[in-house]
């Protein structure tokens, strides 16, 4: 698995922080490993509780000011967008930097599609390079809470 327990714990912390600071009601329910989105937000953890939003969470080891742009796998961005549109729900991209947390609703966003080659953290082999979604200026696109 590419994702460790520490990664999931960091994502859960970021999700809890995001929901508290952005006043998002409900509970964040992690999706299964390797699912296209990381979290469902529902009114409660009870079976049958309506899902009110979806979220993809990214945790970075740098400040939000260190890089003025942001890149995410195009697969992840489009999956989040499609799920949000298909379900009629907000689909949040939540990013926790070392100094802040920011988000945008990908489902309500007109993607400035600028796919670029992104080398993943696993190396720079051609098999590790995938299209990415490039957001040129995070301060113009993300809401910070």
C-alpha cells in the first residue's frame, strides 16, 4: 500500500480541522483504501445517514507560501469532480500545509484544465509520471480557514 497509517491519521486530523474551521456540519467518514475519494461527510455515522459532501485530503510538508501554485493528479481531481457532479454534492479538495488549511469545491469549480506531467513520489520513471491538474495561484482559488 502507498498509504500508511500515519498518512491516514494525518488526513483525518486535517479533515477534522477543516470541518471545524469551515463550520461544516456532520461527521467525516473515511472511504475504503484505494477509493477514488478519501471521505464522505454525513449527518451521522449511522447507516442510511445522507451524505452531504465528499472530500479529497492532501497533507503537505511545506508552508502555503513556499510554492504559489498547486498540483494534484488529474485522475484524483476529475474523480472528485465527477462524483460531486453526479451526486449533486460539494466535492472538496482539502489541503493542509504546515501553516494553514485551504479548500475549494471542485464540483462547483470550472476547472482551468492545464494538464501537465507530474512525477509521483515513487520516482521519475515513465510509469510513475501521470497527468496533473495545475492550479497556478492558490491564493486566487483556495479558501483558507
